[in-house]
């Protein structure tokens, strides 16, 4: 089924459509101030005036690595311009040793590409975005690995650290949920496969992102293994001796620059994907995505919210009212000198027995409905906050490509705003006129 990607702003309700009140997590004002971009322009002018030395020895090694990743000529030219300091560079740190891109990495890369576009609009013509697999699980990436969500809701790790690519592709083929896009995705993965996990990721992303000003670096781009265990800032300073780095895309705003030529931090886009069945659960329980992401919604309360609060009391009042009506009917008949005591007694006994059976069945149905609600709420939280973490830090890009196909990234980039500080909720909806599941 064809899909559109649609981002809904905070507390917006669209009447008469399937979309309803999908909120963004932050209630703050959204746009980055103009002084943020002015700081980038000022740093760019300083870097251009500094006339830093060109390290020619690194160019051949790095371009050969990128060429082996299947880069197009435009990507190789972007890397050469960066290494010759003919372009300013925005560095996007990625997880090293993890082949399947995770959504937080993809969002950082989209942020870097959009930031480059914003800076070009402000007069910086030569800006290159470099993806660099430099983060380890102990750093900003929080937890290593990359996962998909099965149709049953189970999370399955699809991490690949290098080695047997055939075995990995076959494992993916068996574990990925079968969809109309699975054949296309497996073909892309097979073509991008490499025994080096970092090269695997670069190959795949180069096939998915058709941007001229995009290139990738190997994890050891800043030097030999002596710097492998250094902090990101330390390795970034070594890389700054080779290229003119104007910006670093990272989670959150980051600390201000300490030195005049230190790259500026730019906050990565933060987003959660809300798929069709998750939206249906949000609608059923009358909550919005913001309440779930902020952990303000309580499943224990929501499971009982729309159920009768005092079912035994309801039946007691119903029983009392019915018995009163039967008593009044008996008194009226007695006034007519008609005393059907046997019939009245039989009616009372039958009613009492039937009422008890109805009450027991109603209580069983209410318990069943509560259990269903609890399971659905558990799945709702599981999809939006898998293993208690932000969705983007767990779920792989492959999950969404498998369900929504090659247009997913293009449509996602069309709705996200790189200069928006708020957490953005993106609703994946069937295209207009398509049959709903």
C-alpha cells in the first residue's frame, strides 16, 4: 500500500480524517534563533582567513576507502574538496561497528544535510556533510545495536559487526517482516554488503541518500589506532587538523565553543514515528503522543478509564428498581382482589437468578476488556518507547524501509524541520484514497 509521511504540529486536530491530535514532545518555542546561524557564518569567515595547512597524505587513503564504498563521483569530489580545505565541513558522528543504520543516526545525517542547505542559503557556497562512524556505545549513542519490530511487537536485534555477510543477509531475510518492499530492501542490502560494518553502513546510506555534498569517512580517519579510544572531542580536534570543520551535529544543543576555531554544535532532529495501529490506540484511549513520550499517561488508569467504575453497584440499583416495580405491580393487583402469589414468587426467583448470571457475565466481559486494554497499551508504549528508550535510539532504518519502501526517506525529509528544537512526531498514514487496513 502506498504511504504518505505527515508531521502534525502540537495539539492540532483535523476533523473528518484519520489523523487526530498527534503532538510534539516539547512545549517550547520551536525555531532556533538567528544568532545560531550568525555564529556559523562568523566561524566560517574565521576558518577561511586562518589559511590552515592542507594534509595531502590523507587524501588518497580516504578517497580510496570511499570509492570502495561505491561512492559516486560527486561524493568523491565532495570529500576531495573537504580534504583540500576548499569546503567547510559539517561532521555527523555515527555508531562505529554497527552496519544497520539506527534512526537517531539517520536523523543526525538528515540534520547535517539540512544544515548545509540552510548555510548555503545564507551565503556559504561550499559546505560538505561528512558522516563519521566514531561513536561507541559508551558515548552519546547510549546503547549499541539496531533493531526491528516484528508484527507481533517483539523487538529483534539486527546488529552486524562485520564478518559473514551472506549469513547476515540470510538472517535478515528470515527475520524481517514480509512486505511488498522486502524484495527491494534485500536487494539494496545485498548490493551494499561488506565484511567491514562501517563500509557496509556507508555503502547503504550512499545508495539511499542522493546528495552531492555528502561523503563518509572511515572510523580511523583522524589517525591510527592510538586515537581509537579517545573521546569524541579529542578525535574531532585531530580531524580538525585535516579539514575545516564548521559544525558538529549531536544530541542536544551541546556546549559552546571553547576556542575561536572549534566547531559549533548543532542539535540533531529528534523524532518518533507513529504508525497506523499505534494511532488507532491513541485514538481509542483518547490520549496524544506527547503524553506517552513524556510518560504522563498511566496504563493502569487508562485501561479502566472507559469501563464502568462500579459494576456491582449498577446491578444493585437495577435490581432494587426492578424489585420495587414488581412489588408495586403486586400491590396494584391486590387492590383488584387478585393475589397471584405463586406467579409473583416465580417471577422474583427467575429475575434474581437471571440478574446474577447477567452480573457475572458483565464482570467477566469487563475483566476481558480490561485485559485487552492492558495488552494494547503495553504495545502502544512498546512501539513508542521500546525497552523504555526513545524509539529513535532503538529502531533501525531498515524497519521503516521494509514497510514503507524507497520513498520513505524522501518523504521524511520533506516534513522534518532541522531548525526545530522540539521533538517531532511523524505520522505514517495511507495515501488518500488507499484502502485502510
